[in-house]
């Protein structure tokens, strides 16, 4: 019937000159079989439908795949940008944490230095020579406790400064905790996005089974449909030949040979035509079976294409879900960035305040270290003043001794003068002739200050030793 049909089969018992009756019966049978085979046109119509559906599926698959690839790549780019932002936020927190720890180290050093200084002051007893006189109406027992240099420390001021420092530290820690919580949520969002995106098949990845093109299947369907059309054409041609042969046979049987009417074919031509019809008749069932077999193949291909399209639709749905997830994340991302900016602004203020209070803490340490040095200097100053006072006393005593000697000598001379010349001089000639010698006295100026403390030599030596040690450091 056609190149696609089974090979020609020879009929060994076929008569070389078939009789009219047997030929008519065969032709009728062949005609009816050929007519029934033409019902296979429905198979070809179905094949055409499958081809058209595959073409539509190809277009749909192209659109879905392109959209999914674009969306997946776009979401991947967004995720990479978000990861970079996350890294910068982590870097901001880590840098601030390092600066904060450095600041805490400085605070610890300043606090330890101040505490050590205060401890030295606490153990430094004020020399009893500097004890304040017991005021009236005050319990005498209250003055029995020895005073230390720490008694002059402003503990309330120090505690106030440390309290403000602790408050600043708490503020910094709270801001770090807030940012860490925000970063933890950010990290969780990124993990969820990455997990969700990683579960989204890549249409361009052969391993996912979604990148397999539909074109080969469409070509296969088209080839199958073309073969089926050729097979149907061969059935149609066979039917036409059977129909024509049957009409010719009926015409011959109806008319009388004597009428001079013939069918225009030689006996050899009739035999050859009969052989062809007989051969094609034997192949009709095989052709119909082949049509069904090819349609089954097409149905299987179409089913596979349909499942492939379903997978692509599922992929499209997952891509859309990822898109919605990223849209929700965009709102969260603004909050994370806002938290980081607020953190940076807060850190600037907190660190300025902490630096100011750290300077105050160092200054307090300097002040109280200076206080210890000033106390020793005060002890040394008392010793110096006592030395000056002793020198002045010696000078006064020496001067008074000399003045007394001059006074006594002058008095003796005056008495001798009066004895020798007094009787000869009238009293009214010089009233001062009988005056006593001038006497001098040196009196401490009451504006000269209070009495110097009675510092012992041992206390003075200790103060000098401490000063020498400090100067040698």
C-alpha cells in the first residue's frame, strides 16, 4: 500500500485467470474491509489534536521556563544583595563591639588605678599633729579614731561618676542586644529564603528534569502524525481502487458481452490489478494496527509532555511563592537597616559620653594621686616652716641677748654719770638727764598664723622618702 506498510505477500493459490464470481466476492469483501478501515480517520484526527496540543504546550513551556528562570535569577540576585547587607551589618556590630571592649578595657584600667589610689589613701593615716582641736559640745570619743587621707575623698562624687558610667555601659549593651536580636532575625530570614530558593528547581539545570526541551517530542509527534496521514492515504487509495474495481466488475456482469461493451482492460491487466488489490487487502489490518500503535505512541508522548507542563506549572507556583516570600522580606529588610542606622547613631552618642566620663575617671585618679603627693609635700612644708621658725627664734633670742647687754651697759654708764656729775647740774637744764635707757622687745605678729603642727622627724623622713620614690619613677 505504501512504504510504511508491511512487505508485499504473494498468494500462491491465486488463480492466474480468476472467474468473475470469485472476483466479485473478493472485491466486495475487500471493499467492505477498506471502508471499515477508513474509520481510522478518527485516529488521525486525534493525532492532529495531539500535535496541536504539543505546539501549544511548547509555547506555554517556553513562557513558563523563561519566566521562572528570570524570576529565580532575580530572586537569587536579591538574596545576594541581602547577604551583602547582612555582612555589613554584622561588620558594623563587630566593629562597635571591638571598640566597646576596648573602651571597657580603658575603663577597667582607670577604675583599677583609682581604686588602688583610694586604697592607698584609706591606709594612709593623717599625722596626729594635724588633728583638729575638739570643739565644744562635741563628744570627745568621736575624735579618738585616727583619720586617714580617704576621709577627705568625695565618695559621693566618685560613686555618681561610676553610676553614670554603668548607665552608659548598660545603654551600649542594650543597643548591642537590640541589634543582635535584629541580626538573628535577619539571619533566620536569609536562611529561610536560601532554603526556599534552593528547593526551587532550576529550569536550566539538566539534573532537575525540567530543562529537557519539548521540541524533540513535538517533532516526534509531527513525524508520527505524518506517517499516520500517509497510512490513512494508502487506506484511502486502497478503498478507491476497491470501489473502482467493484464498479467495473458490476458493469461487466450487468451488460451482455454481445453488446460490444468492454471495460477497456486486457486480461493481463485485470490479473495484475487483482494481485495488487489482494496484496493491499491483506495489509489493511496491519495498517490499521500500525495506526493505532502510532497513536498509542503519540498518546504516551503527549502524556509525558502534559506531565512536563504540570511540573512547569508547579515550578511556576513555587517561584510565585518565593516571590511572595521575598516581598514580605523586603518589609523586614527596611526594619533591619533602620535598626542598624539607629544603632550607629546611638553608639556615637554613647561613646562620646563614655569617653568624657573615662576622662573624668582618669582625672580623678590623677587628682587623688596628686592628693597623696600634696599631703607629703604638706608634711615637708611643715618641716620647712618649723625650720624657718626655729631660725627666726634663734635670731630673736640672739638679738634680745645683745639688746639686753647694750641695755645693761647703758644703764651702768648712766648711773656712773649721775654719780659723778649729778650734783653739779641743775634739774631743769635737761629733764631727760635722769631717764632710764631705752628697752626693746620683739613680739610675734598675731597675723602671722596659727601654731605649726608638731610633726615628728620620723614623719618628715617618711614623707621625704615617698616623694623621692615618686620622683624616681
